[in-house]
C-alpha cells in the first residue's frame, strides 16, 4: 500500500475515496449484507413491535389500542402455559449438550467403518424436523405405536402421551432432543479432532485418567465447541415450532403450546388473524431471546478481551 | 357508490349480450378440494359450463383445503381470481367486512335465489346483502354400525334415554359406544352443537354463537350435564385427542366402537375402511328436551366473487350456472351430498335420502359451531370442549374462561 501511495504522490490531488480507502472499503463490502440485514431482520423487529400496539386482522384497518394487547397477555392462561413450556424446553433441551458429548466421546475412536457409524448417528439431524415429528407421533400412538407395544407387553394400558396434558410437552421435547443430540455430537466430534495429543499425553503422565482426564484436560479444550453447542441448543429450544406444529398443534387444548407456536396460532392460523396480539407475543419472545443472546455476546466479548 | 357500480354492471351486461365473443375472456376459478369425489364433481360442472359457454376460457386452480384457507387472504388482496370457493356464515365475515367479496344481491334477485336457495339464504347474508352462491350442503347426525346394533338387538334411539340405554348395552358388550377424534378440535364442536340444539334449541345455539348468552348460563350448563352423562361412563373412545376424524374411523371399522357423530362426507371414508353399505346406517341425533323443535347442522359450501376479480361478468354467469337445479343435482350426486336448490333432485343413495329427509324437515339449520361463532371464540370454545371431554371436572374453570374470552371477542 505504501508503495502505491508513494507512486501516486506525484499527482497534485487525491480523490476523497483514495484518501479514505482503508476506512471506506470495508463498509462497501459490508453494505449488501447490512442492507439486507436491516431490511429483513432489524426493520421487521421494530415493525412487529409497532404492530403489537394495534388490533388488526391483517385485512381491514388497524386500530390503535396502546398497551391493551400486553394487558390481555398478562391475563391469558394460554400465554402462561406457553411460557412455562418454553422454560421446560430451555431446561430439558440442554440435555442435548452432555448427551451429544457422550456420543461424540463414544464415537471418537478408530474402529473399522467408524465413518458409517458417525454418519448414522448424525442422520437425525439431516432429516427434516417434520419427518422426525411424524415418526415420533407414530411411536407415541397408544394403539399401534412402539410405546403402546412395550406397555402392552408388560400388560399395562399404554399412556396416550400426546393427549395427556402432563406428558405431552415432555414427549415432544424428547422427540426434539433426538436431532439436537446429533447436532451437538457433530460439534463435539470436530472439537475432539483438535484436542492436542501432547496435552493428553502430559495429563496421562501426571496420572489423570477417566473422569479427571475428561474434566481437566479434554473439556477445557472443547470450550469453543461447548459454547456453540449451548448457543444453538438455546436457540433451538426457543424456536421449537415445527415439532409442535406437526405433533400436536399445541394440543390437547393448548397444553403443549410454546410462545413461538402460540404466536403463529393467534396471528396466522385458521382461527387466528389477530396480528396485534400475535406481535405482542412475538415481542415477549424476542425479549427473552435478547436476554440470552446478549448474555452470550457479552461472554464472547469478555473471552476475546481476556485473550482466553 | 353501490348504485353506480350496479348501473355500470347492468350496462356492461347489456353490451355483452351483443358482443359476448368479443368481451369474453379468461375466467379464473380457485377451488379448495382435491379429494377424488369433490374434484370430479367440480370438474364435471366446469366441463358442462364450458360446453354451454365455449367462448369463455375457464382456468381452474385446485388447492388443498388447508392451503386454500391460508392462501385466500393473499390472493384476495393481491392477485384475485374471478371466483373462489369459501364458506358462508362467520367464516366469510372478515372478507365481507374488508370489502374483498363482491356483493351479489343483484344476482340473487334476478335469478330468484331467494326462493330456490332459501334454506341457506340467512347464512349467505351479511349487512342485508348476499355475498355468494352456495352449491352443496350435507347433514350431520349419528352414523352407526347396523350389524352391531342388530346383533345386540338395539333399535335406532329416538330419545336421550334410549341413547343412554343403547350406549349402556354396547358398553356391557365391551364396545365403546362413540368413536371420535378430537385432535383437530372441530369434531367435539359437532357433539356440543347437537347436544345444545337438542337440549335448548336453535335460538339458544344462535344466541350463544352470537355472544348474547354466556357460557356459564344455566341452559348451557344443562347441555354440558348431558354431555357429562356420556363422558362419565366412558362412552367416548379413549385417546381421542391423539386422533384426527379419519383416525377415529379405525375403531369404528373394526367394531370397537359403534357410533359416530359426523357429517355425511364421512360415508366415503367408512366404505374405504372396508365397511359395506349394509353395515352402516344413519339416525338423527335423538331428542333430549321433549318439545324443542328439531334443528340440524347442515354446513354449506359456496362460491364467491372477489371484489378484485377481472371478469365479474362471466363470474356472475358461472354463479348463476352452479345454482341451476340440473347442475346442482348432477354435482351433488357425484360428491354424495345434498343440493341446495329446492328444485334439484336428490340422489337415491340411502344416506342422501335420509339426510334429505333430515334437513328438509328441520325447523332450523345451523352451519356449525366454528362457522356460526367468530373464529377466535370458536377456537377457544372448541379447545374448551376438548378439555371438558378429557377433564370433565374442570367444567367451571372452562366455562369461566370462555366467558372471559366471549366478553372480549364480542365487545
């Protein structure tokens, strides 16, 4: 760069762009991405917050109602059910992280045909969530599903998991865990490839084995993988939409709803079209996500500043 | 404004008489049932229409029913077809209110539909105008396994006590009296509607769906009490919340359940499940409160002209065409339902015959809970019905919640 500048210095005047090249060029390259991010992500966020102050059916005129949608939300049983289920999802979905780690450790060995086993374990993440939901719906069917078969084998009458308000959410989370574990597993498998062999060796010399080896030597090196696994699992739990839409549609009587599906139901489904109310739910969901995301961004920032 | 459009339309119609070929263009129709029977009926009717109007180029889009329900909101405002199928009653209300459907009162007047389509006129009317033309409807009632009833010596119940007695007999013989699949909720609304129509009558049904009486009203409670008499002894099949209405046919077909509160569209499915014509039969939902005039559920399907249609003139021609007795007779014979035109002839299928006897003598025709009540209320109500069927002890809480929602929806 310096060489180029020197050769140009004979010219009487540099153009503005040439003077500010270093500062401007990154922005030019970023511009398309920023433009689309603003149009398709940032603007809709504010748009839906704005809509949440209206009563609107999506067709006619919107009526300004101020905070009424939020006041109504505070008094809505379905909303609390959905919120509770969201928390359940967040907590139980975290099981995917240790489970994924366990599977990854198990698969991280050199055996003939290991790649085939790895891809088989990864398979549930590749197939569509819709298919996973459908398969588990059949599993859970008390009349012809595998669960029903097992129960009848022991002479018990099988539970209708997807029709029982106390079991239904656990049933769906369990189905959702299957592909999520595969996802975490693949993250850990790539992480395990990068675990330094010399450190393992050193640990072994110092007498570490089994749990202590895992905890003090391997896991710290897997920290980046763990971080990503937790982030994608949190986001996955909050977006748990497809499973619910396929397996129960929020039923029975709304007891397996989560905020994302409840929002869809009130704003866009057959009996909904309350855009304002749906947007209010979306706003609440957004705020919850914001807490998590800012926390993780803050952590990431801290880590980078600390040089780790 | 309305007068002016009408005048303009009349002028258009007049000129078109002289130069039909020149003016006629494409006629785009969106239809919402790709199942073999309904599709056949629709396509036959379109073929006949084409034959009579060779100059009109009919373009047909057949969509899946659920997809149509979502798509209609987009295509009505963005890229309107000339005709679309949709449902009357409260289901058409949002589009009528938003000015997305064309007022076709003129057509009703010209063609004398007030006479021939009288049965469905009230539900096609909003703000004193008619917004579409219905082409079919069907009865609801109790479909039952005649062979099982005959085996156990049960007669078709005529009263509530007889129904309870029949159910008790079935239960004693290890047959669940009623099958039902409430996963998609509306099937439970069918049972509720009938219990309510028989306990309290047509006016209470209308008052309830119009938001004029509360769900905690003693009359509505009485309806739930009757329902409780079926739920408590286990007269409904278990696990119904996991099943769609089609799934619920399996126990009916293999003899685990003997009755099904359903619409006539289900007959095809029974036959596909392996039941023969002799094994199944139909009876009207029995009387509960003596003296309450018998009203029936008879949902209708209709065609509408979007206000953004480009070829409204030919669209009106098509609507007039589908209301004709000969067209409705033919169409409904194909799809196994009832024609609305009172001059049309009814198929000699036994279910259609019984259905015709049922609805033509009814004192009032209800559309269905989710068509008579506004969408939001319907959703909450049907969830309440499902919850009641699983946890009947929560009745009070459910009714209070419904009251709360009712208050807001109808404000």
